[in-house]
C-alpha cells in the first residue's frame, strides 16, 4: 500500500479502493490459510482429532471502501487499515474454528501493548464465545496491533511468556480505569508517539506536496456538489465556477493556486486571483478584500484549488472562521475532486475559534491533525464538512 501511495498519492478514491481491496483479498486469503495451518497443527500437537480448520472470508469491497474513505487523508492510517483487515481474517479463522470445536482462547500481547489489549489479556484463558465477535468479525483487531488470539484444547497448555496475572495486576493498579492506563502509557511513550505523528505528517506532506498539473480530463470530471441551503441551480453554478477556476489555473497560472469569491445569493463572482504552488492570499485582491468586509454574514463562498492534492490547511480554517461573510469554502484539487466546509445555523465564532485553538494545542505540532480533529467535531460549533 505504501508503494502505491508513494507513486499515485491518495486523491483517486476509486483506484485507491480497488488497490486496497486487491491487497486485502490476496493477503487476507494467505492470512486465513496460515491461521488454518496453525490451528490444525495445534490440535494435532494436543492429540485432538478434529475436522480441518475452515478459512474465514476476507473483507468485502464495501467494507474496504468504507475503511479507505475514513483514512484517505492519512497515509499511515490507510496502510494500517489495510493491515488490520488482513490480520482480522486470521483472527476470524481462529475464533470461528475455536467456536466450532469448543476450544479455549486467550488474547496474547506482543510488542508495545496498548492499555486496551492489556485489559483483554488480563482475562486469561476463556472458553470460546461468540461475545468476541462483532458483526461476525473479531472485534479486538485495531490498527498497528501486534497482539493475537491463541487457542488451546486442554488446560495444561499455554503460550510461552503469556502472564495474565501480570496484566491483571496492571489493570487493577489503575482501578479498572482504562483511560488512566492510557494516560500512563502515553506518559511513558510520548516521545515515540509524537515522533510517529511527526513522521505521519511529513509523509502526508510529501505525498500531497507534489504538484499535479491540471488536465482537461480533470476539469471535465469536476462534480456537482450540494450542501445545505443551496438549490440545484446554485449547485450547477458552483460546479461551473470550479471548472472555470481549474481552467484558469491550467492556462494562466501553471496549475498553481487560484481563488475567487462567489456570491451565493445572486451568482456574481470576483475575478480569479493567482497564488503559487502552496499558498494564496485572498486579501491581496482589493475586490476580494472589499467583498469579505462588505458582504452580509454567511453570503459568500470561497473557492480555490490545491495543486498538491492536500486537504484544508490551518490557514484555510483561519480565513474561514475569521470572515463572517464566508458561509462556505471549497477545495477543488487539480485532479477534479472537491471538499467543502460550511457554517450552519448553529455556528458560533467564539466556540469554533476556541475549539480550533484547542485542536492545535492537543495535536503536538501536527497542523493537519489539528484540522482533522477540528472538522471531525464541527457539529459542536456549527461547522459541517463534505
């Protein structure tokens, strides 16, 4: 998955889903087969005669597509999502055969184990139960997890190094408060965690920072988007302006950033203004400056392109929040994909401003994480995204 992202980026959703599904299918089947072999070998070593283990099915296209759309803005999370779905097939195989044969299982930690997995491991060996399944799948598999289910067919068997009493002691020391365990875990590992966040941010910037030159194909595939409060006619106008903007970038600005303001009430727009590959100053245009200061509250849409296929930047969010005349903002990438954010009827500037400040503080220097966190929780202060 990493090689695909390095070569193609993450902007083409359809191809990204297709490639991820191919990986999940191929390596998921291999994962299930290895789990069957391990299950059968364990039964044989225990002197138990059982039917051959049956492999579980990999995730289907719909589930893979959902995972991709949820993680598309974070290459490391996307890679982790593919790995999780592959690993889950092995866990499903182990669990479903253990249920069939009434075996016992345990959740065995490996590596730097998270508090959630420590809690599960503290339960020790248990008779196989459908409670471990959710939606017909093993529910304990998360991204970047190295833990696994172990099975046994008699109580004299165990796994070397597995010590449920030690894990139970950790759980009880935190008075059963998994959040307290998480805080303690973060305090011990914060340098490594923050380094991973910085690496993820750098990877996103590397993949997104490569300018893609606008093509006629990209312009033709710009979709009609609708958001709350606009009718089909206005949606068609927004689509038209997005296409004109990309055409202007292609022919008059070397595919670099271009922006304009659109009056959502009467359909008028400003002239296009030019930026460079990574930035644009909307206030550098006297016309745009006047519009932003003189137009009624929530009457204007700011449209611009991102040549490097990136998502909303921290500067985008600041401009969006600080100008009360702006109702909506859009990014049209140089490949024709569109993202939008909008202030709805419950929008409150002070709450939104404080929330964004908090997101920056808690993101440990990752502005892209701050933006993602702010927009994810936008319902609390009247900001919607699509």
